């Protein structure tokens, strides 16, 4: 078993993003970088908070649409309510597999998150989302891939430098999913403020963040039925109108899309 470094010397992506989004699990290095970024670039904590709220709405919406299985890729550090809590509030039989390769995420997630209702299932997988077949093989132990799955890739494909490769990864996961499955994804967009924040983040010791345009995000959903266009995640409200007055769009864009029921490419 490899040694787990739960006290990294520099800031981590998961810890800094957790701190920016209002989470309480982070190191001092994470907090220092998050505070510096948030002070200079308020668009970043706004995007982080909007991303978490987007996750809650996505999980609630797909669970109410009858999906009872969730594959949360690059899950990050636990911030309540997390995927299993939202899903099992709708259907106590919901099954969730969290996937990450950050040792701190894995150790703290397993220790701090309740493992959900006894009628359902929750587990963590130590894996890199690039290793699609390995993840799918492991997912088959907890999820029934012959039934719809909601695949969540939130604020994580921006760690893949090539946007075409990032979209191809999403497509590979969705090609293995049953008709009626969903893909939800979002990332920080290439705006002037985000560009400056990403540079400051890298200079402060954070891993590179590759910003996307809408045109670079949308191909991840090729062949799927979009529930709403690619756009700011805080304006995605499928179950009701956008709150009034409408919030200012955040620089975190994404979409939710459904695999057509007549799909036969599995």
C-alpha cells in the first residue's frame, strides 16, 4: 500500500477549491492561496460556490427524473450536502461511486462522510479519471451500467490541458453508459478575470488550470440531448425559473445532457 501524504507542503487543487467554495477542509497552504485569489479576484469564489450549488441542483433533478446511480468523477473534498446526501434524500436506494486520486480526498472523504442510507450504497475509488476502462470496471462492482447513470465531471476537466482530449474523456465515459444516462460538466471559462486568476493561482503554487470557451466545452456532450445550452451554471434551473432578480452570470460554465433513449452504441 502506498504511503499517503495527508500534509502536503504546497496547496492542492481540491483543498484550495474547497476553501474558495466555503468548505472547511483545507490546509494552511490551501487557505493562504484561496484567500489571496479570492481577495484579488472575487469571480473565483463566486464560481466555486456556484459550482457546488450546480451539483446539488443537477443531482436533485436527475434523481427526481428517476436516476438512482451516480458516478462522481474528480469528486474533490467533501462539502455538505454532497452527491450521496442529495441523491438519497430523493431515493434512499441511490448508489454513488466517488472517484479521485488525491490521497487527502480519499482519506478524509471516507472518514468524514456518512456512508448514506443502508438501502443504497456509497463508495470511493482511488483512480485517475484518464484511466477510463479501469474506472468503468470498478464502477461495475457498485453500479449497474445497464441502467441509467448520472456522470458528474464538475470543475475537473480543466486540469486536462487539451480541450479535445478533455471532451474525448467525457465521451468515452458516456459511450459506456445506458440510454437515459446523464452527463453534467462545468469548468471555469476563458474570461479576462479568470485568466488573471489562473495565472495568479499557478504562481502561488497551484496546479495549472486550463480555461475553456463555450465552443471547447460543448463537444463533451456530442450526441446527447442538452437540457439547457452551455452557459453560466448559476442560471441553470431546470425545475423552476431563475431566481429574481437574476444573479450575475458566473465565470463557471457547463451543461447537463441526456443520452437518448434510442441510443444503441453501447
